[in-house]
């Protein structure tokens, strides 16, 4: 298990049908990609005091969530999945 560096950080894998999110390395939770689900995800992040969110981007699927989160105080970082994978040497 990896050591938690920032307990107020979260990460998400953004897909066309769902988003998997882990807060501070906790278990992943699934959210849909419609506006209601994006707002539910935003509420969950804020309820946990998340101050930074890294999202793996593929295609254009990240844009809607980015637009929702950029209106909050959460710092959003787009990352290349190949650079953050646990399987990466």
C-alpha cells in the first residue's frame, strides 16, 4: 500500500460511461457522467474536504467534469494515465 501524502487529495479515471474516484487512496466509488452525477461527485469531494483532484484524461470525456469542478475551490490537474499508473516502472 502506498503512503498517503495528501489526505485531502482525490483522483479519478474518467470514461465515457462512468467515473471512478478514490479519495486519499480509499476505495474507488463510481459516478455517472450526466450532470446530476457530476454534481453528486462535486458534493462528495467537497464533503470530504478535497482540495486537489487529479484526473486521467482520455479523449474529451474529462471536459464536463473539469467545467463543474473549476467553479469550486478544488484544484484540478489533468494527468496522462501512462505517467501515473501503478504498473508504470
